[in-house]
């Protein structure tokens, strides 16, 4: 039998009492929340890393960026072919820095590399099946190729080779956004129908991060002579496309962002343990203090030649920190200072760059000592900029120490319809350093306008205390 609903005074009073018993703790929580500046749930480091990694499997600011490997067979030989292999970096802001790229693949038959120009394999392999003194350059089923160093003799060079594996980004330096070498392959077949394209391509730059697809045969490349009067073409061409994922490159972030402003004394540092935590008890040598008497021996210790980072001990433990400071406010303009600090004692950065997303980049006036180029990853929305150093002035970010920083200022023109200092609008939405997404502070910790925040807090407190008093009197 269903229970009847009753609206008698006693039932109503009981319901109100129950609601009051729940309302009082809730209001007390709201009061404490308004007094305590930050009540943000804490997520364990592993959970934050998962979120970070999933977000970096796709680069929203360069959705079409990739490295394309073009393999042009230019000549047939008695037992194989001669080819020119070129890597084109079609990424807008991500480049390959020293110690450079490493390219690998697997042959499908019993191919060997007779000779190379502009590059070399790291191992020769077992060439015992060849008799006599003329042995192949490499007999491995899965060769690994590296670029030659600058200063290589001219008879061992071809165009776009011998830069130590360094390839600059497409926007920053298009003239040096490619790397090439020539390879003479034997035991491979001598026609388009008998040659088998290699498989399982790998690209390290210099570590993991790139995933390469299968080689696809395409229309032969055409070459135009310097005078433009004659065109030749390759005998056969195949392409391999490699894309980057920050998740594959490293399990933890490599840079972070700190914030400050002229209207608030608060300096918002990088989140604690962004790139790791200080733990010299279980991981000795994970960091070194700037004033340590053993700094020189630590820098030259184990890991010097393996590019193992040795960072300065900080709360965030990141090799790179980018600081965004809202410096000045004028009638029609506002000014920002951007500083990059290197905390890695074993790494300096040549051809570094920043990519910053902020809505006011559609109305930038001056970048004082950074090169600037607008990026438009979303069609007509111009809110992303690429910044990099001026050559011979600040394009070289030195290792950690007194000279391990670069800085500049940017002047923006205000748009009255959008400009504000409220709710952290003046701070960037995201920042990339050398193509890797930097970890931003939590939005609730951004420097706020003092007057606005105190007024809002006072209004909220008055309302909450009034509601609390009413409940205490009437219930």
C-alpha cells in the first residue's frame, strides 16, 4: 500500500530542520572556500602525467606537420641502384637539434650498401660472404645511418648534408630544413619491378618521438637544372612520412611556465614537481645545487656524452622555464616581458623557438629582440605566434648558469572590445618550447586584480553570513 504524502505543519517543520542541518555545513564550507585562496583538488603526479601524455598525442597548433623522407633512385647499377635520400622537415616550429637525427630501416631482400656520400652507417655488420678487398660499406639487415659532421672533405659531401644531423624548422629557417645523403645499394634488383622498398623505418631525433609509416611508391621526382632549360626525373621514388608525439619522446614534461604582473605582488611559480621531484636520497645525482662545490665534477661525470640531463635543483625540476610578466599598461597599449631560463647544465640550445597562444597576437605592435611570425592553425583565427632569437644576438641559449637565459619584450595594441586584466586574460593560453608543450600553472593561481578580487570576496562573505544568520534565527 502506497504511503500518503502529508503537508501538515509538523512534517513541514521537520523537513526544514533536516534541510537546515545540511545547509549549515555547506555554508560553512563556502565561507572557508572564500577565505582560503585556493581549494583545488590535488591530482597525483602519475595521473597528471597521463593527462599530459594523452593531450600530446596530437599537435593542435601544427596539425599537418611531419618529416617526409623521399627516396629517389637516380641511376641503375649492375647489381642495384644509386639513390638520393632527402629528409624534409615540414614542421613549422619543431626542429632536430644536436646530436642530430638517426635513420634506420630493414631491407626486404639481401641488399647491401656499397658506399655512401654525405652520411654513414654506425656499423658495417657481417660482410664475410664477400671475398676480396672490396667490401661493402654495410651488410646489416637493419642499417642505422647518421649524418656526417661539418668540415667533412668535399669529395664526401652532397647538397644539404654534413650538418651533424641538425635540421631546422620550416618557418624558422626553410633553407636548412632538409638533410640529404647518397647511397649505392647492391643485391637489390635493377628494375622498378624487382626492387623492393625497405620497411620498418625509424627516425630518432636524437631520441624517440617519431613514428614512421610504410614506404609508398609515388610519381618519380623531377629535377630542373640550374639554368632552368632541362628537366630530368628519378627512375623510381618512394616516400615515408614520420610524425611526432611528445608522449613517445619523453614520459615527463620538459618545460614549465611561471607568471607575474605589475598589478599583483604574487609570483606564480611553475607547479611543484612538474618535471620530476628532488629525490637525491633514492636517486643520487638527479640534480645539483647552483652553489655546489662539486658542480664541475657533476657536469663532467657519468652521462656527459649520453645527453643525460643534469638540472639545477628546483621545486619544478624542469630543464627549461618560460616566464611571462605583464609589465606595463598604457592607454592604448600593454607590454609583456618574456624570459627563458635554462636549468640544464649539459645542454645549450641553438635555434631555439617559442610558440605562444594568446588572443591579442592578432594585434601585436612590436617584438623588440625576438623574431616573430604569425601562425594560423585554425584558419582565420590569428592567436598564435612563433618567436625565436635574433641571429648572433640571442639565438643561442647557453647551459645553466649566469648566462643561461634570454629575454625580450612585446608590445600589444589594445582592442577595447576584448582587452581586460580580469580573470587572467593577460596570460597565455599555452606555450611551446622547441615544439614541446610547457606545463602552465593552474588557472585559479593566476595573479588577479587586487581590487576586483577583494570586492568579490567581500560581497560573497556578506551574502553568506546573511544567509547563515537567517537560518540560525528562523530554524
